[in-house]
C-alpha cells in the first residue's frame, strides 16, 4: 500500500506539472495580444506626433506666405509716395504704410512663436520615433520568446503526457479510479499531510482515520473534500 501511495503522489506531481504547462500555454495568446497592443499604441503615438508637427509646419508656412504678402504691400505702398498729389492723400498713404508695417511686425512675431512650437513638435516626433523603435524591438523579442515557449510547452506536454500514462498504468486500478474521480473536481487530488488536518481543505481528520493513515493499510480519502490522504512519512526520504 505504501508503494501505491507513493505512485499516487508521483502521478499527482506529473498532473501538477501538466496543469502548470496547460495554464502557461493558455496564457500565451493573451501575452501575444498585449505585445501587439503595445506596438499599436506606440505606432499610434508616432502617427499622432507626426500629424501634430505637420499641422504646425503648415501653420508656419501660411504665416510666411502672409508675411510675403505684407512685405509686397509695403513695397507697393511705398512706391506710391512719389506719386501722391495732395498732402491729405500723402497722410492717408503714410497711415496705410504704418498699418501694413504693424501687420508685418505682428506676423514676424507669430512666425517666431510658431517656429518654437514646430521645434518642440519636431523633438516630440524624434522621441516618439525612438520610443516606437524600442517598443518594436521589445515586442519582436517578446513574440519570439512566446513562439519558442509554445514549442517548449508542446514538448513538455508530450513528455508529461507520456509520464502520466506510465505513472497511471503502474497504479492499482482502485486507487487510480479514486484519484481520477477526485481530480475531475479538484486539484491536487492528493493531500499530503503531517498533522490531523487535510492540507487540501483544512478540515480536521478524525483520529481513527489518522491512525489508519499512519498504518497505510488502505487508501483513505478526506471525508470533506475527498482528496486521497497520504501521510508525509509514507513518502520516505528524498521523495
Ligand atoms: Zn480535505
């Protein structure tokens, strides 16, 4: 019976490992999605930075074109000063020239301000480009890691599947079917204990069961959670 209990524990350990492999494999698609989402977000930020810069550059070009028009107007008005006939018309013309010069000054100021903003946006774009590059290679690495993990896990699953079959075949049929019934509902299917408490469900083990457990003459299950109970001493040293 001790041997059966030991074999049960071996089966349970293989099942634990299998469950871990399965859990990790199930989490991989979400890891891929998270990595791709990170890439998309950095690409979106890059595009946004590019659009913002373009808009400001367009604004600057518009102002520069307005400035050229203003300069052209001033030249045109100044060209007329020698042609005015009356003093009044001359004053009107001077006022127009002054207004045009003020408009030109205003435009120059706005161009300087816009140039500063454009420069800030250019820096932001550079930062976004660097970030997108770094994110891109990090995501590529993560996807490569996940891909190789998929292969490793498939191998682990095959190896553990074979180990499970082997461990299960060695088991006494009654012990095996009891164990299989438990693991259909809860894991682990074996509770390894050292005190009079089930390590699976934390409920106390009746004294008569505990005595039986120590003698290891039969397969005993927790009365509450139905886990197969194995006393730590039954496992021997090194297992
Ligand atoms: Zn229990």
